[in-house]
C-alpha cells in the first residue's frame, strides 16, 4: 500500500487503483478493457468527513486499508511520487470488499 | 442465490439479475429484447441505509432474498466471482414481488 | 381490475391503463393517437407512502380501485401475468375521476 | 362554467380556457395567434393544496369560478365530456382577474 | 399610471413598461434597440408576497407606483385594456429608481 | 465615484467598472482584450441584503466605495446618466482590493 | 510566496500556482501538458469562510502558506502585480500536501 503525503479535504478519499493482477486474485474481475465497469482499489488517505449543517463532521464509513469499488468516471486522477492515484468523494464509493 | 463478499455503502443494494427462465416462471415476463422494460432480480447484499440529517440512518425497505423490479438503466454493473451483479440505490427499486 | 403480486416502494403506484372502450364509456375521451394527452387508468397497487424527513411516511391520496389521470410519459411500464401495467410516483398522478 | 367529475391532486387546478369572444369582452385581449402570450380561463376544479413539510396542506389562493391568467405552456390538456380543459399547478397561475 | 383589474399571485408584480420618451427624461437611457439591456417601468399591481415555510408571506420590497428596473427577458407579457404590461416575480426586479 | 439615484434590491450591488487607466495604476492589470478575466470596479450602491429564512437580512460584506473584483459575465449592465454601470449579486463579487 | 493586496469573499481562496520546477521538486509531478490533471499551488489569501444558515461563518480548513491540489477548471484567474493567481472556492480544493 502506498504511503502518501497528501490529506484530502471534506469527505474526499484517496484510492490506489488495483493493478490488473491484484484484481483477478481477489476474485473480482474488472478487465481494463471494460471501461464502463466500476474500478477496485485500496484506500490510502481519507479526509476529516463532510461538514454538516450542525457544524460537526459526518463520520466516514471507509478507512485507510479498505478495498473499495468505485465508479470509473468519478473523482480526479493525481500522480504522487510516480504513482497514479484517484481522489474521490465518499459518495462515489459503491461498496467495500470484505 | 449468490453469496458475495462485498458490502454496499449508504442505501445501495446489490442485486443478482434474474435469468430469462426464472423470470418467465415467476409470471412476470421481461424479455431481454425489451430493453426499455424494468428488470427483475434478487437482493444479495444491502447497505446500512442512507445517512439522514439527524445523524441516524434510514431503514431500508428491501432485504436480502427479496425479489425486486428495478429500472434497467440505474446503477452500475459489477462482476464478482464470475457473476454479473448490479449495485443500485434503494430509490432505483420500483417494487417488490410478493 | 387486475389482482397483482407486486408491492411498489415509497410513493409509487401501479396503474392498469384503461382500454380504449372503457375510456370512451366514462365520458373522458383520450384517443390513443393523441400521444401527448394524459392517460386514464385504475390503481391496482400502492406503496407505503413517501418517507418524510421526520421519519414517518406521507399518506397517499389515491387508493386501490381509484380511476386516475396521469401523464403518459411518467413512470415505467411492466408486464405482470400478461398484463401491461404502469408504475408511477404519486406526483405523476394529475387527478382522480369521481 | 363547466361542471366536471374530476378532482385534481395536490395544488393542481383545472381551468376551462376562455373562448376568443369571452376574452375580448372582458377587456383582456389574448389573440390565439399570439402563441407566446398567457391564456385566460375559468377555474372549474381545485386540489386539496400542496402537502407541506409540517404535514398540513397549503391553502390555495384561487377558487372555483375565479377567472385566471396562466402561462400557455404550463400544465396538461385533458378532454372531459367533449370539453378541452387544462390541469395546472397553482404556481403556473400568474394572476386573477378581479 | 395604468389602473388595472388583475391581481398577481405570490410575489408577482405587474409593471407598465416606460415608453422611450419617459425613459430618456428620467436620465436613464435604455434604447429599445439595446435588447440585452434591463428595462424600466412603473409598478401597477403587486401580489400578496411569497408563501414562506412558516406559513406567513414575505413582505414585498416594491409597491404600486415605484419605478423599477428589471431584466428584459424575465416574466410574461400580457395585454389589459389595450396596454402591454409585464408580470414578473419580485426576484426579477433589479433595482428601484429613487 | 458616480452618485446614482437607484437602489438595488436584495443582495444586489451596483458597480462602476474601472476604466483601463485606473486598473493599471492600481497594479492589477485586467486588459479589456482578455475577455475571460474578472473585472475591477468601485461599488456605488448596495441593496439591503439577502432575505434569510429567519426573516432578517444577511449583512453585506461590501460597502459603497469598496474596490471589488467580479466575474465579467455575471450581472446586468445598465446606463444611468450616461454612465455604464453593472448590477451584480454579492455572490458574483470575488474579492475586495485592500 | 506572493504578498497580495486583495481579500477574497466568503469561502474563496487565492492560490499562487506552482511553477513546473517547484512541482517536480515536491515529488508530485503535474506536467502542464496533462491539462486534465489537478494543479498544485500555494495559498496566498483566504476569505472569512462561508456564511452558514445560523449566521456564523464556517471555519476554513486551509490557511495562508498551505500547499494545495485543486481542479484545473475551477475558479477564476486574476493578475495582480504581474503575477497570475487563481481565486477558488474551498470546495474546489481537493487536498493539502503535508
């Protein structure tokens, strides 16, 4: 798992996309050619949670280390220390692999 | 019914689409060629419910094992252990078959 | 009136569209060629009502057996036991025939 | 004024559009060729009012018999007993003629 | 100023557009050819104010007789007793001339 | 600074756009040819503030005499006593020059 | 770091975009040719925070001097004393570099 030096804001989450080999090993096959399919990856950083109207922040339901499935077209791609990562909002995460 | 190792977030639901034969047997005919028609399937995983403004989560009205009818164009398709499944939000579920 | 084995979610309503003959008999003429005109039908199933912010559900103002007028383009068509039905939200219902 | 056997839902209102002669007599000229101009008509049925968040219904500010001016492109046209009527929401009504 | 027999609903306002001569006299030049420019006119009727969530109505900040500047493309044009008037919502009024 | 006889409504603000010379003198260069760049100007009139749900009005954070930077495409242009002015909402103001 | 004489409104933030060399040194490579990638920069001015419904202002989670990553297409570009800066809302900031 990548160790990164960025902290997302709000309910944003930084995900390291799974490589094709890892994905197959985990039993969930998401071939890179199937561009419309959701993507699998590992959470490497999480934000403080969404600021609620009450002034407190909503607790995130994913944590660093979780393997998640997310829509391929949500979020933004960034490159940190040569790694391609993705910054998404929690609402772009579809499910956790357990 | 498929046993799967993913947990949807929020009010999302994982559905295993009915095959053409099952659909006919249940009396509800949804031919695959009728692409604009809603689809029938079985709920195989449910999320914790939508986070409400009060901080609690809304109770889902569908449960694992329910047979549901849902819009064909909502949600995302994923493939788990060789099965084609669909992740939808509860609001994409039109009705339960009882 | 059709007896059906599906239960709509939320404030959804299942309507059996009136055939051309019934429509004429009731005095409200909605010719099938006038595609832009609202449609008349009979309510055959209703959902539990819309979930309100308070946690309770809003009471529906239509009931099984009501004859209703609804926009032709709202909702989804489904086929149950050989009958073509329509699933609509209550807000797509324009009026009741009394 | 038409007597009709339909009851609109929510804050919907059924209006009988004024014929060209009536319109001229009332001093408000809305020629049929001026398609972009609002239309004048008489209210023949009103709904129970909009359901508010509090659970009560908002009181309508128009009543059966009122002559109203409304946008030509809002609402839906229906035909009851051979009469062409219009179902609108109260918010589509611009003004009352007094 | 026109005396008219219509009462706008909600926060709507009826304005009598200024003729080209009046506009010039007031020092604010809004040539008719400059179609993208706001328009100047006199308020001839006002509604009861917008219905608030609390059930009361918001007080309007313009009154009959006020000279106002409004966006040319907002609202609807109506013709009453041979006069071309405009029905706008209060939010379409940009400023009062004082 | 222009003295004008109009009072904006709500949270609207009237700005006198800076001429090309003034802009350069202040160190902020916003050439007229760079049409996509924000514009600099001086506030010449302010509204009473936005009406809040509580019934009171939000205090504006700009005052008459402030030099502000605003998006070129927001608001409406008006001509008062031969001067070209702009009416904007406070939310269209990006920053104050201090 | 640039010292600038402008104060953003609301939850706006002024960022000095990193030059290509700085970006490489920090380990986060965001080549200018990759136009769809987020951009890195240093916060040089912050607004008072977003006005909440309660009347108070939300505390910003970024401060002057923070290095931030932001979407390339958000915000507006301004030129102050010959420097190209960007005015963004806090919600356009994806992450802080720590």
